[in-house]
């Protein structure tokens, strides 16, 4: 499964925690304020039992009404102060958590923005989305209610233990005698809840993966009548997720009553032993009552700390995955001291060898040149390395041997942004963003006027369908352009390339998935945008590149032939065979279609 990396690592990793704490540095002032509020709140929590002891031992026996009024006022001030400090600590840490989430997501997005395509070839989109959303949320919970809460609980426990020993060390030993039971119950809970928590995370990840795949491929599900089968498969996954949650509920349902039972046992021991001491006058009644109140407050932080184990466990796993992403090296970096090319658009491949997988080169010792303004077509069988040419030009990948130059400058010496700003692309698979028709031509460049957008759309004949849309250029475009046909998206891609007016144009199988009528429109649009530009046109349909200045024929990763359409046909080589096979297959398809219609 894609999301099986949801398995958990250590419950606590000092190396990861040190790195996580660095995100608190910009907010050290707020952290100090929250820490002070936690300490003050913990100290105030110690006051009520002590005040109760004073009332029972001193004020009530003496009939001191003024003393009772003072204690009542102190009680009220203690509760008010406790509320104020808890509010301050909660509000401050929640604010810090939100800011850290913002910083982390910006840092992750920044890293995703500069990683090369080879990284995206290896990592599914769903996994990367999980890093930005679920994993960051887990760290937010750690900062807002995990680390801080644990620190407050530890401080409260230490304070209560110190006060109990100070009040009566003998009765303190009695109260602490149940701690081994607490340790056993807590260890049992942690061991079992860790596994159930891991299981819940894995099953929810499987639910996400299943839904993402099925929703994306819903047309195929309907076409092959897989609705019932997929429903049964989802029912099984969902049931497993439910059962994993039920198991975790069982452990929680046992743990909290067990803690309450041990707490009641501690109270019973304190009453039994301490009551005897009160009868023997070796312990005051007020001290016994205060001991009982402190004992009840003592076990609450223990149960809270055990519950925070899951928060810490999830945060460690999430941080490990996030830092692995942030530490991923940038395979293709911009030049440190960039060289600016002349801008004429001359391209040269010099002994280029490239492989996506080591030992299986896609291009082998390829060398050719394209003059400024020249139109060059690239043809070859599937897998010959045609699309790789454009990918290497844009430095989506880097060559392993040889070099590629533009205007005599190695593209690795050109700043990445400047290099890619030299190219306009029209691809077979056009990606449109949610927004409007005009927005998908403009692509965020607000300086591009509506008149320029309209002119580009008209020049490539996209106005034929745009003018029929209800709101013209402002018509909404669905995600991935789902409301538009393949041909309409191709025409918008042509308009986009023309509107940006780049000196070099790359065309990759731009007409391979459209009908004949749309192909004619796109072919005419391509002639418009190729005019005056250095063009590399990758073609599956040979008819689309017959009018270019030169055709390069690739076979098994090597450049085998070069020349004009007529010259290559006359040579009766690879290009001639490709042309004949395509012509014969297209001719044979006509009677088949007619027969099917009859």
C-alpha cells in the first residue's frame, strides 16, 4: 500500500525532539510566558488542600470567623488565578502551535517546490499530501497539548510529592505504596495502546488510499460494473478500521477505571492508617483531609501523562517523516554563479547520454543542433527517447554524460528560473487549474492584459468554443479541466504558449489524442505559435511535422536519421518505414470503421 509508511518508530527520540524544539525559538518570549503560567497554575493547584487543612486544624476549633473569611477569600483568589493562568497558558500555546504549523507547512511547500521530477516519480501524491496535512497536525497537537501538558503534569506531581513529604513523611510513604501498581497498569496500557494506535493509523491510511483511487477512477468503476465489488472491499477496510478503534477503546476503558481503582485504594490506605494516627493524636484531622485531597490530585496527572503517550508517539513518527522530506537533497539546483545566454535560442546536444534507471539508458550519445528560429521535428517509436529531449532541455532531469547548451551556454550554468522562462510548452497531457479560462492562460501573471489573452485565444482558434461558453473568458474551469474536451484543453495550451511569447517552443505529441477536425485547428494554431521561434516538435502523427525545416529520427535512444520529410522518404530508412506503417494503419482503419457502422 502507498501509505504503509504510517508505521510508528520510537515513542521518544531525543534527536528528533531537539530538532522539533528549534521551531519554538522564534517564539521564545511566548514560550517563556506559557511556562510561567504553567508553573503558577501548578503552584495554585497546591493551595486548596493546604487551606483546607488550616481551616480544619486552626480556624474551626478556635471559632475564628475572620480566619474563615480570609481562607474563603484565598480560595476564591486561588480559583480565579488558576483560571487566569490556565487560560493564558492554553491561549498562548495554541497560538504558538498555529504559527509553528504555518512555518512547517511553508517549509514543506518550499521544499516540494524545488525538488526535481525524479523525486515525484518515486513518491505518490497522497503520501506527500499526508506530510503537509496530517503529519503537521500531529506536531501541532504535540506543541499545544503534549509537551506543555506533560511538563505541567510533571511539575504538579513533583509539587504534590514534596508537599506530602513535608506534611508527614510516614503517611507519604503509605500514599506512595500504590505506585508500583500504577507503573504496572500504565506499562500495560502503553504497550497495548501503541499497537492499537498504529493499527488505526494504518487502516485510516488504507481508507484514504482506497477512496482516492476509486474516486479518481470512478468512470472505470462504472464502465466495468465494479460498484458492488468495490463497495464490499471498502466495507472490509472500513470494518477493520472500526475494529482497530474498538480495540483502542477497550484499553482506554480498562485504563481509566484501573487508575481510579488504584486511587481509591490509596485513599483507603490513607484513611485506614492516617485515621488510626488521628485517633492516637499523632496526626491532625486537617492533615488527613489534606492528604486525601492531594492524593486525588496526584493520580490525575498520571492518567493524563499516559494518554499523552499517543500524542508523543504520533508526533515522533510524523516528525521523522517530515524531516526525511525536508532533508531530501535537491537533485537539480540553480547555478551558483549563473551565466545569461544571449537569448537567440540556439540549442545544441553534445554527446548526451541519459537514463531514468541506472544501466538502462534512454538516450545514448546523442548530438544535434537547432539554429535560432529553426523548426525541428522529432519522431521515433515508443520508448525511443523523444519526450526525454524536452525534459532534459528544461532540466526536469540532468544528463549523466555530455551537455546541452543554449546559445553556447551549458544549461546547468543558467539560473533555473531564467532557463525555464525561455520555453513555451504544449504537451499531450494539458494540466488546467481550477479557476477561469483567462486565468489558465494568464497563470497568475496579472500584468498580462485581457486584450493580450483574447488575442492569443483568437490567434489559435480557441475563440471558436470560448465564445460559446456562458461567461466567455471568465467561465469557470473545473479541477483538471474536467468540463473541457481534450481538444479544447490543447487549444488553451496553445493560447497559453502564444500569450507568454517565449523564444523557444516545445511541442510534445500535441495532436495525438484528438479527432481530425480538432487536429486541423490545433495544427493551424501550432503554425501560428511556431512562427519566429526555435521549435522542437515531438510527433506521433507524422502529418503534423511534415512542414518543419528538419526531422530527427530516433531509434532505441540513438539519433539515426536527419533531414527533411522528402529527403528522409527518399532515403527509404527508418523514417520511411514509420511513414509507411502509419499510412497503412490509417488506411486499414477506414474500412473497419465503415464495417462497424454498418
